[in-house]
């Protein structure tokens, strides 16, 4: 039977909506909520995130119900008195991202962090899985209930006063099956594409290692007259430290990205101090990360730009340095702010084959790089499209006319 026919058969033209508090039980009594709205609570002891994941144990059967995206498992022995069991839906007590990214459903044994936990007070009237899918549609609304600076907390009186449609149980079960199927397909797609991406990356790294694995005496792949030279970076590159930019002078959009302590631009600036096709190395924060820009940019003071001499193709240098990534990371000084000293950049010896060979290597690795990036860009696009499809059907299936 089609969904439309099932709704016509089992649902009235208009459906009664009920306040969330009237059909759910929560984990505690909330100060801002009238007492009659919470005649019963189900208390759960909760742990701080660090303590929760200190329990993590591979092969465990107790779920670590965190407030964020990271989850895990532990054993009943490690969980001890903190273990609980049930079918629950959670929203985080404190959040720093969109609440829809943190809402969780779980059925079984678990240990929880500081979540606010709800469950149906009568599963013959309201399916918990239906409740989960419906609360996901309310994510943007619930976001507006959070207040405070830094870590925000929700106004639970507004959460409990949300009005939820409660169609007959057969309708709920049908909707749940459809939406669960969409969720499953999205997860399968993501797993398949991630596996393909990882295979491509592994293949790319293998060929990069093969192409760039020279020894000081090995020139067997080249014409005897074209020996490989080994030279320090300071002898073949001009190594320029960036110039500090005052944050107030940065813009959200602009002509030139500003690189400071990560591969993500700090902002945009009206001036440039590095030309296009330049390799750069982050020296603080994400210290040791190697970047390459096809466009002009501004390097801030925690960024070194490497301007190549005539014997070196900048894109070849980028691949050589990416192949030496572990070298840079191993020389980062670990402190409150990780730092890479300039000397470890200057003194690194790199192989310099003839320009024609550098160009050949770049051509091969660029093709692999494009294959990986195309898939990497396609992955979120494909997942986003499937997610939008799921959200479209979820909203259609969970939209009912409220009885006046």
C-alpha cells in the first residue's frame, strides 16, 4: 500500500499535535519547566567527555553516547555503575555546532556524556524511532533555543513545549522504514566512496614514493650524462618568512588568501607577497604542513615561502616535500603552540634531476592528484545530494496538517 493511501486510510484529514512533554520522559527535572509537565524522570549518571572516552575499549558492547560526533565502545566491566540500558534519543546539553549534527538515537546498553535524554512514555502511541526522525526535522528550531557564549545550553522549557504530530502507529512504522532505508543507503554510499578514495590515495602515494625514491648514487633511471644532484633547500630556494597581518585588516572574501598557521586561509587581504605556483610551509600551529598555491597569496609570519631557482620546478619541489612530510613532523617542537624551526627547512637535502625529468614526474603525479581530488570533491557532493534527498522525503513524510 502506498504511503498516501495508508495516510488516507488511517489518518484523519487533520492530525492532533501534542506537546513534547506530554508524551516523553526525560533524564532530569528542569528548573525552567513546570512540575506537572514532568511527573516522571529517568535519571542517568553522566561523564565528562575525557572520562567517557577513557573507558574506550575495542570489542566492547556498551556504547559511548557522547555529546559530539565522536563515539565509541566499552565493556560492561569498565562501564561499571555508569552503565544504563534503554531506547533513547539525545540532544547535547552544551553544543558548539549545529544540534542536528549531535542528535543521537540508540537502543541497548550505554554510558552517556552530558546529554539531555528523552524516550517515549508509551511506545504503543509514539515510536522512539519516529521521535528521532521527527526531532531531526526540528534541529534548526532547537538551535535557536541555545543561549550563552562559548559552549551554549538549551532552554528546555522551549524544547519540551515543541508540538509533535502523532499519527497512528502503522503510519509511524511505515515512515520509519522509509527513512531508515534512506539513512542506510547514504551510509553505504559514503563507505563505498571512502574506500575508493583510500585506494586511490594509497596508489598515488605508492607511485609518488617510487618516483621520488632516489639515493645519492642511484642515477640508473636517467641518461649517464644527466646525474641527479643533491642540494640543500637553502641553496636552491629563496626561503622567505611571511609578514604579519593585523586580523582587523582581513576580510571574509577578497583578492588574496592569507595563510598563517594552517592550510585553511585565515582570511583575505587586498595585497599579496607571494606569487602563484609557490610552495609554502607552515611553521606554527599546523607546523610542518606543506602547501602549494596556484594563485597569488599573502604569507603571514608563521608561513615560509620557497621561491625556486632555475634548476627547480616548484610543483616538483612540492611533491618532494610532501614525500618528506614525516621529516618535518618529526622535527616539530611540541609545546603549547607546535613550531618548526627554519633550520630544518634550510638544511634538508633534496634530489634534483634534470628539468625534463622533474616535468615528467610532475605530469604523472598531477594526474594521480587530480584523480584523488576529483573523488574527494565528488564524495561530499554525492553525500550532500543523498542527504538532501533524505531530508526532502523526511520533511514530506513528517509534515501533517494540525487539527484546529
